């Protein structure tokens, strides 16, 4: 179910570290108060990762209640963005990469030069 993430309109990941001891109410309040998003939107998946990168939690509002997902890998870990604590929307392709253990945020992204050097 979590590997393909079919049926979700949007997927958000909480970058940084999240205390995975939190349950449904704690994660929903993080979504609402820390990220200023509505946890009561249907078909939106919110993902969280703690300090150990071999486990994640997901939270989904199904209209009549929350669904709390928990995944623990036997081998390997998730390449979770640890930049700053924010909610980052990701594409289905980035989600697939994340589930395969690949990095979805480049450490050294290529940027366009605004003032390129004149000499070579």
C-alpha cells in the first residue's frame, strides 16, 4: 500500500526530524500548527521520519477518521531530507525514489549563473 501510494492527490514530507513516538493527535497538530496545513484534507498523505532512517510514519484523513501508517525497513534506510523543518510537497516520482532509498533533494543542485565569467 505505502510503496505505490496510489490514490493520493498530494504527498507532503516533514523534512528534518520528527519524534515518532507521537501518535495521530500529535502528528495532526504538527501538520496544523508547525506547517500551517490542514490535516483534515482527504487524499493527502503526510510522511514523517525520526532520527533512525529505517522507519517512517504516514498520516491520512479518510473522511471518517485518520489512518496511521508505520513502515520499518528490514534492510537499508530512507534518504530523508534533513535541511530545515518544513513540509515539502513531493511528486509521485519523488515518492517512488524515496521508497527506493534514493535521495530526492540534490546536495549540490546545479544553478544557472546570472553573471557568467567573461574569460575562459
